[in-house]
């Protein structure tokens, strides 16, 4: 009967502390045998004594990493977390403090909108959408985030708890009901954000769907919550709940109103809960309330009727209107129910693209039931069929007047069906698959949610966007089965193994809070999928405010073109595989590649191997260089290099680019390809007849070209071979620049030997080659300070100066079971040159997934991340993140790292003493967004008077600070880059006059110190609206794109 309900009080903390599952027992070893002996892993990672340097422990050429006392990386992170918990219980610890700063992990921001219809609030001033564990309220007038409400989820609940449904309260429009996957139901005030610390537990078996409706009985009006969940003894059920607050005289009760052997995935309650329409696979369930005379929900009764459809139901909508004379039945029973419930029109969309319109469905079902009971022929219930969509109808809705039906799917086209005339109206070329459509309460707007984690509000009269909401469009692992997978179709090309693609991302040095990320149209992946995702777009996302800035195309797209071929296969788009940005943020380099599908080459009639060769010969690879345009406020393409590397071993066609790195000191990039060649790319001024070509603003135009090429020597095993054989094709390669750009490390994999090469990027020659004893291929490499960090089957740190192995950490069996491609995509390494640290992120699986390797399924996979000081083996921080990391990048102007995971969430890892939080990720709940809208308006002169008052109060302090600075040594610091910008602008005959160059150099050495210059500029600068002096001082080094309104008098 009724499910047991428990009222629970959650933690008052808004964000859940990141926790991890128990680690496995794979072997992970440290390099120095003498350091490990006796104390094992703890001794190896203890602080090194001053009189015992690591360089003296490790031999110059001893790469042995064997030790019987070592532990794996997962066990180490588990011990670190357990030790951290014990340390919190002790008031004062007598143990010596560890060296180096303490690190912290921020609360995640971003996230993906769940697959549930958005909600319009009363008055249509706000739009409510839900993320994994939070509710976001957006303003429909400004498209800005008004409030973010994080659910309070403590450690006693599962870590993968997520929101599955939410509904607006009909009795109190300021409240919403929120249901979670573990059976918890919240009653939250979206206006104030209260109610997140208390919830009801409706089922211990979890929850699939939820809806709410206002019902009146026994003189009381209250919300009744309807849920669908799995039964403990098998099957599914629909339950009605009356959830009352604690201390109420009315008890919390529930009643199961329907049971089924099939999952119930859609549930709708209309007409004050008197009608329920649900979908259970291919069945339509219609229920009517038997009587409204019940004092509590445990006595509520519904009568369910079932209507079979042809295919799996993907979407459904219901509309109830009053019955007219022609629609009233002659029979007494049908007539009474028709007058009570009205005309119930139901529209159903299935996974094969068909839409069925059922007019007056309830009356027909009652008539057919009565006819069969009396032995008469059943009533014809044949619906009207509409078919335009090629795949599943993701969403279908009635218009407010009932004259139109609005539908959408994977065709990126919203279709309006005019029922009277049968005509169709299209809104094409949307950015992604349409997943949800909502009609506003007044019928004046449509809310459309797309698969690229964006939503928009369209006016019904002109179908123009009046509001746009866009989140982080990173790839995510899908929690449920996709609708398109319900139908057997010929699949597109897939990879050999299951993996999450690495997301190319960088932080813009000009705007340290701007994250540049390569994204695609639909980034949802199945845990068992091997599909290759295309990422042809560049998204700019502000991690400090969790706000989307812009999106532009990096390669060809199919938004405005036909995206499906004659054979019903989707036309694939290129994938951006690599992306790097220059140290000053002015240049962006990207690599995009495209491989034709094998099905398009089947006409050649070759064998499978030859077909693969034909596919590689038709590969398209482009290296593109983009320049930031301040006027257009986007990236403009300057140079495109077709096939920058050739295909090995034929040396024809476009070859793969394994890695792309940027010189941290100058404008230069380096690539390594499958032709075993390292190419260095630098800009060159465009000239025509010996004269520099200039743009519309008078700046000299440049083009990028290969200014250096180094062919890496073959391994010894290939040189000494005596029997002619097909040359080996490299499978992967890595590059790494030193901090000053004087050394470029390169490594290729694919053979039995691994060789590290140190290249002089200015001369273009290999200066040093070091054979290694790796047991696996090198998948990641970086140089921090004088240390070379490599990741293969172990993490190793080399001292380049002394040519010694510092230490090494062997990966566990979970990571070793991955293929080379999976390691290259899911293992991350990056460095922070400011504090000389490096971070490593490895994929792991919880203890409950024993026997299931990461290589076979992505379900339950998370990441463990550790931050190391390159000079010592003791990690500064080791922690587990709840989701798999897809990208790891260093912060631009502050120490720390930014991690993007497979839940489309951003997490920052920074030292506790760092001020990186000023420009990096904040929890959205801490931004105080609601105060922006609730702030009362003030006059323009009042703002001017307040700004002048602030200047008068700070005048004395500024004058004293200027006097102190004036006494300092004001010798300006001139960098090599500044001199290079003056002299290295073209050939000698194209240089400007010597007098002009002299004044440019003299201006560098005679300039005031930057501190005094900023203070003088801020002191004499005119005030402008909404931009304080403190903001101006902190952003004086970067370009400010906000509108500056000068309100000073001339």
C-alpha cells in the first residue's frame, strides 16, 4: 500500500564535500628503492631531509622502479583523505607541518541542464531550469542568472544523487517541488532560496519521475505529489503523496494508485489532479479520479485505462477543455464523466518520428469499454498521424488555443503543425537537437531547451529569440538511455575502445577568468558508446561568474546546411583535437581533423585493411592560427596550413598531428606528427614588393609558416633490423617546451624502444637523445623548471641538468589495462610555471565496480588528481573528484589548476593562501546574483556624488602612497619581447627610420614604473558609470570590454 515516508533534515551546508569511493589495490610504486625500503609508500612521500637530496639517491642512469613495499596511487589518495579526517578531529596536532602551501578544491560550477521541461514562473518574469544538484532561476527580460539554489546533500546519501524532476506548486507560486534520484523530495522557495535543508524520503528504491497538482477535498486545498518509482519486489508503481511540514496536525501519508510491470517514464497531472496521463514504454495510461470525497490521500482512488501505441513513446502532452454539445455522450455514465473532466486531447510522439493526435481520448476509451462490456463493437479510436521527423520526437506540445502542435527533435528544426489546414511551419537551423519545448502560461512565448546545454525563449508571434541561456557545453556521460538508441539503426563509425574524448581547453591570459573550450553540437555520450564526437566550435566561458561569453566556429559546420545524407546517416563535422594560446593571449592555434566514414568508401570494394588505408589517404587535417580582434571581439583566422604533416610511411596525404605546444616566451608553436617530424611555426610579416602589407587600422599583417623542421632519429630497433619489412607507423607523440623556450622535448611511441629527444627550437637540431627503459608508451610530457615530467605506465620526473631520474610512480592495473588511445585521452598532465608544480589526473573506478575495467565501461568512473612539486616526491595535494576529468589546464595569472569533468562542471585547485579565487571559479550560490535585480534604482547625479566622496576620502592615502613609491628605485624593466616588437618587424629594407626606432627604445627605458603610472592614471582619470577605482586598478593590465560611459564635465 502506502510507501513509508520519512521527514529528514539535511546539512545546512549548500555544497557537498567532494568524497570518493574506496580505492582498489593495484600496484603503484615509487622510484627510489632506498627511499621506499622500510617505510614503504609513506616513507617515500615523507618530507625529504635536508642532508639527503633525491639527486644523490637516484643514479644517473638508473631507471628501475621496482619495489615490493610500494602502494598504488588510489591507496595513497585514500590514506591522504583518511589522514585529513583524523587531523580534523584533533584540536592541535604535534606533528611537524608539511612543506609547501596547503591546497583546496573549490565547489563545482557550471553543470548541465537536466532533461526536464523548464518552468515559467507566475507572470513569466523568470525561467527555472535544473542542473544535477541545483536549481537556477533566470530572468526572461535580461537572460541573466537571478538566483542559484544548491540542494543540501550530506555524505550519508549516495554521491551520484541528481535531480530527476521538478514542478511548480499550484497552491503557492513561490514554491517548487524538487525530486531526486534517491527518492528525496524537497519543497523549496525559489524566491528566497529556503527549504534546501529539509526533504522527505518517499522511496528507498529511488525515483524516476514526479509531478505535482493542487487538489481540494474535505475543505482543504493542498499540493499532492505524484511519483513513479521501482518496486522492491519488481515492477513499477505510481504513488500519490501528501507531504506536510514537521509539527503539522495533518500526517504525511501516501497511497499507491497504480502498479505496472513496465517502467513509467512520463507522468502528467492536470485539472487539479483529477486526470493523470502517463507513458509506460509503448503504452498510454489515462486515469480519472473516482471521487473527490476523501479526507486524506490514503483514501484517494483513480481508475486507469490503457491504450497501446505502436512504438516506444518519447514525448506526450495533454490538453483539457470544456465539452460542447457535439462532444457530449448520450450514455449517462459517459455523459457525467465528460461533463466532469471535459474533453481530453492527447498528443503522442514516438521514437520513429511519428506524432499521433488523439482527440477526446478519455470519452472514447470509456465508450469503447462500455461497448465491449455490453457485447457491442468497440469504438474506433484511430488517431490522426503526423510524420515529418526522421528520428525520435524529443518533445511535443499543444498550443494554448489547441490549433497548433509544436514538436522538435534531432533535426534541429522546430515544427509548428496547423491542425485545421495540415500545413507546417518551420523554424530551422537551431544550434543543436531540440530536447524540450514549453508553452508559457499566456501562450505568448516558447521555451526551448537544446542538447548543447542552452535554452532560449521565442516569441510566438515572430519566432524571434527574446532571451538566451547558455551553460558550459562540455561533454557529459549520459545517466539514462537515449531515445534514439531505442530504435535499431546503422551506427556511425566508432572507436575500438570506450573512452571520453579529451576536451581541448586553455585559459585566456588577457582575461584570466575566460575559459576557451572546443565544443560540439551534442556532447552527451553513453557509458558504453564508442562514437567519435565532433567539436567544431569554440566556446568562451567565464568561470568567475559561470556565464557564457560567446561561441564561434573553428571549422566547417552543418548548422545552415543539410546535416543528413541520402542514406539517412548524419554528416559528420571535423573535430578540434588540439588548441593552444600564446603567452600574451593574442594568438590561438588549433588543429582540426576529419576522416571520411568507411561507408562512403565501400564502393571501392577493397578489403578491410585496404579500406582503412583509403580512409587515411582522404583524411583532412588543418592547422589554423587565429588572432584576437578587439574591434570584432572574436578570433579571426589569419593562416590555415593544409596537411602540416604527411602520412607515414608513404609520406603522402595528410598525417595526424599528435601534439601541439606553445612557446611560453615568444610567438611560436610546435607540432609533432606521424611523419616523425617536429615543425616549429612562427609569424612573418606579409610583404608585397618589399613593403609590409597593412590592414585597415594600419597594423602590419602577418602570416604563419614553418620556420624550423626536425626529423627525429629512428629507434635503435628499427635501425639495426636486417630483414626488410614495412616501416612502423608512430601511434602517438608528445612535445614540451621549457620555460624560456630554449629546449623542446620530443618523444614518439609505436615501437619497442622509447627515446627522449631534446631539440634546440632556434637551430632546429636534436641536441641530446636519451634512451629510456619505459614499460609503456609515453602519453603525456611537460617541462617545469629544470625537470622533465613524463607519463607512460608510470609517472617519472627527470632532472635535465644533471641527467638523473628524480623519482617515479607506477600506475595501477586499472590504468595499465587501458589502450594507448584511451590513455592519451583520459590521462591528464599539466604544469604551473608560476609555483613550479605539476598536476596528474588518472581515471579510476570505485570498489563496487570490481571486475569491470575502465576500458569496457565509463559507468562509475571518476578521477584522482595529485599536485606535485617537481623537486620532491611528496605531493602537495591528492584528492578524488566525483567525476571523470576531461580537461586540466593551469590558471593564467595565479597559481592553481582548472579541471573540467564529464558532468560539465568546473573545479579549481588552488593553494589556500592564493588570491586565485578573485579571477577563478566561484560557487554560483556565493555570487549574490539576486541582489543585482533587487537593488533599487538611483539617480545619475547621486552616483557621481558618491564617487566624488570616495575620491576625497582616499585622496590623502593615495598621495602618501605616491610619495612612498616615488622614493623607490624607478628603473624600468624592459623585456626581450618589447625590444623584439620594435626591431623584428620585417627585413632590413622595410624597417622604419632610425630616428623613430631610437625614440621607441628610449621610451621604453624612460617610462615611469608601472605602479606609479597606474596610480597617476587612476588619480587623473574621469569617473565612469558602474566601474569603481578598485576595479580599474585590478584590471589595468588587461583589456576591458565593458561599456565605459564618461559622465565627467568638460
